[in-house]
C-alpha cells in the first residue's frame, strides 16, 4: 500500500516472479525454435519464431485464466495471484511480438502499408475456411493492450475498482477471439493434431476449473435462516486462528475472522481490487488481503493510518460455541 501513486518498486518477491517468468519464456522460445528447426529443416527462422511466440502467448493466457479458480480451490496458489498483473503484461508483450513478426512476414513486402494490407487483403467474412482470422487476433490484441496499459493502480483509482474489474473481465472475450483466431488460422493448415489437442485440452481445463470453483462458491453462498436479526453461521472452533470463514447474508459475502478468542465479521470485498478478504489472514492485528496486502482493522474495518480505506463491519457474537452474525452492517 502507498499513500500516493509512485513509480513501481520491485521487491524481492516481484523480482523473483518476473525473473522466473522471463527465464521460462526464453527457455520455451529456445526449445521451440530448436526443436522446430530440427523437425522442420525447411522452415525459416521467422516462421519458427512466429509460431513460438504465438504458442507461448496462448500458454501464458491459459495459466492466467487458471490462477483465479485455482486460488479459490486451494490457498497454496495465492502467491501466483499476487503478481498476476505482471504475468498479464508479459503475455501481452509476447502476443504483440507475435503480431509484429507476423505483420512483417506476411504484409511488409508490398507497395501497400502493412496495416492497410492486413485490414483489406482478405474480406471473405462469409467463408469459414477463408475467414480473415487475422482480424480476430488484432481485436484480441487491442483488448490485451487496454488491460496491460491500465494495470497500474493509477488507472484503478481513476476508474474505480468496479469499472476496472469490468474492463479486465474482457480477458474472456480476448480468450474467445484468440481461440477462434487459432481455429480459423493455424489449425486450417496444421497437419499435426498436436496443436488442436493442446488447444482443446487447455480450453477444457480452464472451463473445468471455473465450473468447479463456481460450484464450490455456490454451495458456500447458501444462506441459513436468521433469528432476531442474527444468523447462526458456523462453529467457532471451525474457524482457524487468524483466518476466516466466508458466509453469505443478505446477498453479500462476509468474512468471519477468529483472532485471540474473538470473532469479527467484515465485508469480503477488498477496497483495492475487490479481492477476497476471507481468503487472507490477520497479520499484525490487521485483516490482510491475500492479493496485494491491503489491511483493515477487524473491529472497525478501517485501514491503519495514514490510509483511509474502510470496509463494512457486521455485528458478530459467540453463543454456546456457535458464531452468530447480523446481516445489517454497523
């Protein structure tokens, strides 16, 4: 957290994260190009690099889409979520490089400007086999650019978290466009079933993870009947020390924390990026968001000075070992 928008500072964790991403990306490109040159000696270096960058960007996008549901299913994946924006920006850079190399390879050697050639050389929109799949890739790249360009907290503050979140949900639209781009492009000419199999496997894995995580959250959202405004939500001993149990009351998710023999109930939505506070823990007496470390006092919902963020707090009490929470905030 910071009190002003400053230049990005890379702490050791960020450096390690970025270093691993860069190292794995370079290794992937080297192995792909090396194996491609061995298996297809007639392929040009440009063609191999275009394919390597395209498949790497697609692989990175699948990993990005899988991180969210994986974190819902098990907290051990939360470190991947902490710097997911870095992975998203890196993926955009790789996708942009793929697009630039493709533009040069296929549209730069004519009297027409490459961008004009890209947009006008194929207008067979009514044909499936000859559909201008390149335009689908361009549309996806524009979405990824908007997401990468607005990844800094300055834009999050300017747009409000809700608007920023809606913008970044467009990653699913970009994913759909990229899948169509590959199906109508590379898969039309690719004779090997490897690419088609990997694409189908990735689509199935991402869809399955989202469905499983969604079903788990749907079960947790079932509300119990209330008595005198309070609802019996869980057993006190069932909440781990300094951790939370997420419940739903009045259509809102509430994180019920246990700390030093007491319970506190806060809105589950962090003010920063709408992260899930209930998946975090209490650190130094403050509820700490697992996404980016934003903190709130469990009794008041206020951030420690000099910060001014605050989340709603709900009345909570323990009766005969059971936790009761009121749906209306204090």
